[in-house]
């Protein structure tokens, strides 16, 4: 009888050890998956630093001077404030989902459709947009790409490029976090 009990005890001990090893492997694997899923977080209030930015030709008319960004796992909302030539401030709100679907951010005189995608490591957000302006019966299409990157020094850099019938425009915009 002693032999049967001891064999049963050995089997049970082996099952316990196997279970502990399996659970440990699963926990470590899950931690690695969650770490890889961590995306850059652009949440905050931001102010354009013109001296650190490269505004390009035309000085970036209607470039956002302020941004207020909120972000969760599925969406980024960006309230952009720009200043018109008249000095009037204009705020537009853009919502971008991270599911790969096209987002409609149209307003009164423009149609804007955008898609957002993360880099493989989740540190860079790329926004591709097509905007169609209509004025006095004339239409103009602008294709643009904005690449958002955050830095450890509480800045966001947006590398922006666009093309239209008026030519190409490139700018590198640096925004500092408002504390």
C-alpha cells in the first residue's frame, strides 16, 4: 500500500509543478503582449513652438497654434485652434479611430476623410487625409499625411506633407505641453 500512495503522491506533485510552470508561462506571455500593445499617448493641451518648428513656405496658413487632444484605446479626438488672417481664432475638432476605418471630419466648406494607423511598435501615429474645399463653385482636393511622434521632453512633433493643384507643402511642427 505504501508504494501506491507514494506513486499517487508523486503524480500529484508532478501535476502541481506542471500547473505552476504553465500558469507562469501564460502570465509572462500575457505581460509581453500587453507591453507590445502600449501605444503612445498624445493626451493633453499643446501649444505650437514656432521657433522650433519648420513652417515651410507660406508659413503654414491655418496651422494649429493650439491643440487639445484626448485619447483612449480606440480613438483620438483633436481640437485644433488656428488663427485666420483676420486674427479670428477658429477651432475644428477631428476624431480619428484606430480601427482602420475612414473617419469623416467634414465641416461647412470642406469634406475631409481620414484614416489613422499606428507604427508596429505603437510609438508613431500616421494620419492620411483627403480634403476637398469648395468655394464659388470651384473644388480643390488636398491629399495630406501627418506623422505624430511624442518625445520624452513633453513635446509632440507632427511631420506634415500635403499636395494639391497648388503644389506640395511640407512642415515640421513642434508642440509643447501646456502645464
